[in-house]
C-alpha cells in the first residue's frame, strides 16, 4: 500500500451484476436469500468506527476485513495434511470482507491457484503478533486470537476473464462459521436508495495490509479516507470503465491501494433506513488502478457492490445446503488459472499485486 505515512487507499469498483446486466429496479430485500445476511441493525458495527486521514487503525475498527491466502501442495496427501496452526506455510496475498457466517466476498483475480488450499484469516491486526494488543487511552487492549478457516468453495463470477477488468468479484464459502466478537463481525451490504446512489464526492474508507511507499507490505492494518471520484472524469481516464458496475475512488498523489490490497473493502458509513443508526456498508472491492498512486492523480477502480448484489444473493447457500469441498471458476474456459504476462509466476509476488492499469 502506498500513501501518506505509509498508508494506502484501496480503489475498488462498485458493481451489482447479473449475467452482465445491471438490474436498476432490483430490490435486494425481496430476494429469497436476503435472510441469509445478518439483520440490518446487527452488521457493520465496529469498536472505532471513525477513521480520519490515513494511519494504523485501532483494534476492532475493521472487524469484517479478511486476509486471503493459500497453502500450495503438490500431492493429495499434502492437501490432507494442511495444518492451519503451521501459519508459516500460509502465503497471504489478497483482502476480503465477511458478509455473513458462511461467506467472504473478494476480487475474482485473487483466484490464482485452483489446486491450492485457500485460507481466510479473520480478526487480524498485526501480522506478527497473536493475539494483537494496542494501548488505547492508556490501557492495553487485546483482541482474541485470529481465526484461520479453510475455504471450501471459491466461486468467481462467470463473466470474469483474466484478460479483462470487469466482473471482478468472487464468493468464498467457509468450511465453518467464525466466532463473532468485537473483532470479527460482518459488514453490511447496501440496500434501499443505495441501489441508485452513485456516492460521488462522498467519503469512503479503504483498508488492508498492502505495500507501502517503502516497498514493503505493512505489518499492521492500515486505512485511509478518500472521496468517490466523478464517473465521467474517470471514464475519460479509463476507456474500458463501466460506471454501472465499477466505481472510482481517490485520485490523490500518495494515497492509493497497492500490492496486497486486492479484493479488500471499500466502505461507506451512514444509513439507508431512518430507523437504523449509521452502519458501515461495503460499496466496493479493490480491483485495479495506476502504479499504486505514488506519482499518479488517477483514481483507483473498484467493483461496485450494488451492481453485483443480485449475483451475490443468487449464489448464497444456507447451512442446510453446504456445498461439497471444491474450488472453481464458474466459467471453466477462462484462463484465470494461467499466469498472464503482467503477473508473475510465484504466489508470493503475483497474488499480492492489484491488477495493473489496463492499456488504452
């Protein structure tokens, strides 16, 4: 992550997509799977909800954020022997967001190694210490130990291709439900007037452990506040941009998402219901952008969540219909599992990289 004082801004595209077509009149609350999401007044809560500027976040301020990693194995026996306690064997490379007790949402381009065992880590703050502790108001506060959970289904959007930038969204089904607490809790998904709202010039928060301006991945969770960029201006800079399914954020030199931030959350704090106080809503996922924002005033591009909300709800399974253990791409002909020319071949270097700025 690159940014002021080593912080980054995650650029994500807000998208609600179904079979490549946006449903402008789609009401998510009427969907048969809406009940699989947490109640509207029980999501998006955080211990420290307000983050102004860029800095190391306080414990509990991003309880929905997930780290996504893999354990590479070459034989079936190695796969069976994966030990989550041997954390040195897990390589983390992307971010994601917990949306209910079974699923994490992330970017499709994070699905790089189909044969690997994918891992979601929840409750992380400092990547070295466990449990994580901070001095808050003169008192040492410690979070519970992190939770590492295997992924049993890595479901990428059927219209995503490795050579493109659209439909960059995926759902991860967890092997077991995480233990919710003040440091692990789902984010809210948008509804109501959010479905037609463009959020232009409104404040958002992006967070992650990506590479900072010193060229190293951050050891602590970082966050920064930036405004949503004008869609028409963004389209002029990125000809391939689809404003209905993607959202632009930032455009400030020194503030941007970078390596390791892919798929991470872009959140907006407010309310879409007069009966519910302000909550944190996931409005985008880090997708692609310029070279980490250090020398560019171009905004980052995020997957727009409102556009893909129907796709998400269509693919949620309840506890009764737990799928068989598998990782897959909905479009089996996609070359997603192959390394493209602008991505390196090693998991440690490839998967930590946000998609490069498409050529125009």
